[in-house]
C-alpha cells in the first residue's frame, strides 16, 4: 500500500509540474532599429548556448516572434545577433512571469488621448431696459470675473428715462454672468449680482 501511495503522489507531482513546462514561452520583440538575424535561448543554469531559434527567418525592426523553449526552466539567458554582426543579450530573465521580452526600448502601448475640449465662446452682451418708472443717471455693468465696475455706461451728460433702453456690450469669452449697479437722479443706488446674460437679449430693470 505504501508503494501505491508513493506512486500516486509521484503521478500527482508530475501532473502538477506539467503546466510549468509551458509557462516559459514568450514573444521576442525587436525594438532596436536593426534586423535580428539569429537568436539563442538556453537555461541560465548551463553555459552552452542552444541552437538558433529563428528558423523562420530574421526579425525586422518592430516585429516579434513566438518562442517556445524545449526545456521547462523559468530563468533563461537570451542572446541575439544583428545583421551588422553585433550581439546583445539578456541573462537570468524570469520568462515564466513575462509574456514578452524586448530588445531595444520597450515602448508600452499609449492610450488614445481624449479629443481636445472645444472652447465655448459666449456672448454676454444684452440690451438694458429701464422699467422702474424713474430716470437713471448712471449705469455700471461688468462681468463677475472683473473686480471693478468700470466707467458709467451712460456717460457724464446722458440719462436713461423710464421705458428707454440701451445696448450693453461685454467681452465675449467663457463668463456669462454680470454685476449691475444703477444710480437714480436722487442718488439712490441699487445693485444686482451674478445675472446670467448669455441666454437673454434684454434685461429689464424694474
């Protein structure tokens, strides 16, 4: 019975090890700018190089070839020879944890950049309408992004009677809200802040 148990354990051990024999396969990628004419792969534990694995021909720049070693070792030594006779190598590569081994610059696939965000040019200008029943002697209008009121829109010698209107020109851009201040003939001041003006043609001050 002990012999049978040992045989069963040995079979299980071999069955568990079988998949590992296929885990050291990889893509050999050529990113050097030169053609690889020969490549040799051997276990790191031995000193001799294996035969040339490029039986199907050389690997041109930017191309890759599938490599299936004939031994189960995970740690591999890899040597390549270029068309000009120079050689390069990588020693002790853990091929069982990699799917691609690259000679030259290993450039990852870059994600596609998002399309540029189109800048929206809004028009905050509008027509100011006086519906207060009183004459306005000064009008100040500026975008909320501006810290100062600026100049009186009516000027020093003009007024805006009840029912009258006037155009208010504001710079186009990304800001659509405006602050307004009016001064009546008796000196009273009224203000309105953060008024949305891009979506209106006229603003009625009541």
